C-alpha cells in the first residue's frame, strides 16, 4: 500500500513545487482547500457511513498537509545575490584549481535526484563534483563497469538538465568551469558528460594527502582502512571522536562488573550536543579516509546522502515520527526482516549496503542491537562533510 502511495505523494510534491508562492504557503493553501472539501462532504446530503469515512480520510490528508507546512522552513525573500556578484573565482577540487566564472558565491538551486540519491546543488562546485563521484562509485560497487557507471549518471544528469532550464544553466556553467580545452560546451548532453567525466576522474587519493596521517591522529585509522580492516577502523573512528571531545572511550563492561564501572560506561556515551561541537575539519578528514579506502561505499557523507533522499521523499513529519529512521536503517542494512540487527551481525565488508559503516559511534549504548541513538544520529546527518 505504501509503495502505491509514495509515487502519488511524490507527484503531488512536484505539482506543489511548480505553483506560485513559497512552499510553506502552498502547503497551507492545499490544507485549507482539502479541509473545506471534507466539510462539504459531511455537510451536504444524507450523512452515511461511507461519506463519513471518506470525510475523515480527506480531513486527515488536510492535517498532514498542514503539518508539512509547519515543518517546512520559511523561504528567504532576499535575493541571494546570485545576479549581483559576478567575476572569476577559484574552485578547489581534488584534481586541482579551476577558475570559475559563475555569478555569486554559491550555485543556488534545489536538490536533483540521480540514481535515487539527492545531490545538493546549493553548495560549492567542488562539493557537487564530490557527490557525483560518490554516485558513480556506488554504481561501480553494484557491478557496473566504470564506463557504464559514468554513462548512466551522465544520462540522468542530462535528463534533469533537459527538463529544467535552471538546472541546465547550472550544469553548463559547471562544465565550462571544469573544461580546460577548446571544446565548446553548448548543450546539456555535452555538459553532463564533461561534469561526470571530471567527477569520475577525481580520485580520493588527494583527500588523504591533505591529511597529516603519518605520525598523526589519523595514522592508525588510515592503515586499518587501507588494509580493509573495517571492524577495527570502525572502532578506531569512535576512539578518535571521543579523543576530539577530550575523553577516553570506555568499552561496555562485562555483565558481572560492579555498579561504578557501569555508571562510568553509561555517563561516557556520546550525545547530540557532543556531535554538534565536534570540529568540522576533523569530521571531514575522517569522512575522506572512509571514502577513499572504500571507493565511496562507506562514510558519513554517504549516509547523509541516503538520509536526505528519504527526507525529500517522506517529508519531515514522517521522519520525526520515526518511520524515516527505520527506512534509513533498512537501506544501510542495520534493520533486516522487521528488526534491528545485533552488533555481532554488523557486516564488515564491501558487500554490505552503501552507508553500512561507520556505525559504532552512532549506536545506542543501552541496547545490544543496531537501533542508533537518534539524538546524535540526526546531528551527524546535519553536519557538513565537504570543505
């Protein structure tokens, strides 16, 4: 039933996005309109059980639309100076520095869906390129050849550009910024291929070079990931994060341990407030190492992209009710056949679903299963993993 409703809801969201006014205003408008229809059904004609049920269902839809409006951030009325600031600027990507002649400090726009992943175009070009690269690598991990993976992502990007003039303009500008030859970039097909070709060619190796791993705090994590010792790397990631907070990681005590040992373990767990104050540079360095050594299969940014795709599909109210969290856990392999897996069933292998790792830093310390601590998980999903 949910599978049938989801496409309808998605089409409705697209319809709403094309109407005038802010997204919040459009949700309120439809909520009032649907609510009036519900009252008309009840107030006209003979009230039968069928009419009453239909009215209640429609009223429920009205309330859902109202909640969507409440949870939709207020859109800024200020022009983001996209057209007021012009000139060249340098873009720092993994493959080198490129000069970009694009208006404004950021490329403004909505998310675009590529292979089930939502790419945030409202960020620096280097970050957009990194996200495209992750999508290409995910397809390669699913069995696509390198050429086929690039071709598929480029076709998807071309389709988005062809159907949306604003996206087309952005993609063409990206391609021109990355193009160092005399090749003319004058249509969405050439532009999409140029962007994805560059994204796929930008390897993760330069990410590690920007991190002081030799003799530094990341040397052990780098070595473990390079050796594909995923379990030990997951544990080392947790230890590093505790050290960043000025604390030592305390392992779960045995069942017969004394009360003070248990108290020390419970009191030392991570919270959402802890995750909020973690230095952004350190989180990005950890994420880069996971991305590099897993070829884009594991990492916080991979998990965030999966999470954002669910948020964009389900809507914020559904997420806050927990259903979105469960869907995420299913996607990354933490929730299987109606229940969360045990710690001992975590799959420390590249055959695990994308985003399966890292996980230990997010686990609920009160459980022996992989039902993550929601407070720190949600903050991890809000942090930025590209510099």
